[in-house]
C-alpha cells in the first residue's frame, strides 16, 4: 500500500477494500485492517483480485474519488465514476490540446526530452561500468549527441521538427546499442532496430517489452481519466493508443532496454528461447516469453526514488505516477509536465 499525489495505491493482490464511516478500510490477507481517511483522496488504484465493497464504490462516486480496478499485473479493468463525470473537463482539455499542433508539440517535447535524457544515461552507465570491455568513446560520443539534441528538443515549436530530432537521436542511440551487450555476443547481435517483424533476438525482446510497457501506460492513462487513444506526438489512428505511445517514450530505455540488456548479460535468456519463421521474423517462443515476463514482473517490484516526487516507489508504479502528473499538468495544476528523469 502506497500513498502518492493524493492517490492510494493498493498493491497486494489479496487485499479487499471496504467503507467504514469516513474511511476506506484495507483488509489484508493476514486479517489486519488499516483505515485511511477518504478526505483529501483524489484516486484509489486497486491492483487486487478481491476488489472493493459496493458501499465504498458508491461513496467514491459520490465524493468524486476515482476508484480504478486493475489486475495485479497492471491490466486496466474498470473505473468507477459518479453521475457527474469530472473527467469530462480533463478529456476536453486533452482533445483541445491534441487538435492544436503548437500546444501538442509543447506537451510532447517533454516526453522526448525525458526519452533522450534516460537513453543517454543508459549509455553513460555502460561506459562507466564496463569501460575495458566496450567502445567507451563511441558510447560517450552518442551520449553527447543525445545531450545536445535534448537541448534542441526544448526549443522546437512544431511536431515535424520534434519527430525529426527524435528520429536522429534514436538512430544514434541504437547505433551503439550493441555495445551494451557484453555477454552471449554470438547469440545476441544487434545492428539496427527492426520492428515489423523483428529480425533478430534482441529486436524480438525489445518489441515484446515495448508491447508490455505500452499496455501498462494505457492502463495508467485510463486510470486517471485520460483517453489513451488521443495523443500529442503520435497522431490519431484507428485502434492505436497514441497517448500511451507518447507516455512510454521516456520510459522505454529505463524499463525495457535495460531489462533486455541485463537479461542477456546475466544469461537469464538464451538463443534456444526464440523461434525464426520463414519470412525471417524472430520471436520469443513459449519458454522465452515466460522468462521475459518473470523478469519483467520482478523488475516492476524493485524500488527506486522517484526523481520528481523524491519518494520511494516500485518501478511498476512509474507509469501511473507519470499519468497522474500529466493529468495535473493538463488541468493547469502544474506549469509543465515533469518527465521521469532517471540517473
């Protein structure tokens, strides 16, 4: 259980929530009960199979407290809302900004700034920790390019320029990505990012991880009342959760790329856990997906200090905290969206 940004996160999969007077009662599996006042709460995120009592759901709806149900793995299930839906104002603001190229760029550039910042420090860490085993100069040159591009990102005023800068930075980043792989080089070689389909084992892992992250980001956005299909950088397309793709940009390197590299370097996965089809596509097989999902869930439970809130949280809560911060920015509670900056 964690309280951040006037939001209660109930993380135990066997907890049950009920109402008593002016309090939400968290019933733990061991029989203990912890009361927390509803006063001041804006949201409750419940990652539990057991859910909550109808009385609590009704009181949350009455008070305008968002009560969101998710699976323990983070898949969005439902959100309780009352007769008067306050999220309509938030979504109207989201749609208005999305329709404005200038305002969309003003919001989206912070996602990309966070992406370049985090990608840069992934390279810097490898150069520092494995200086004798990698081309440290190549990594540092790419890092400097990302740092300079990040400065330019904050000055752009149109989406095409922003996407151009992001594309150049991604090319430089993935141009040295293979340097971060220091073990099992014969089985895991990376030359270029390939998506549809992934053409090597590293790309297969990246694509699978990005799909998991996109799903988590979509659940986080829906949890705070935002429309995950209406983005600012990624434009509208039927069936595409564009805002989830926006939000995940700053989290790709720290949540997925580092996990992929770590799994390879620690031999937590091997070449036998992939299949290759006739068209050259390389995909994780059942054993590979199981290994990746286990590592993914373990990583999400690890704790870090959030750089903006300066509070300890699990990695798995980062998309939800960022979604909350994005909603506050769109409502005008924050002057700018604070991206997740890891170091």
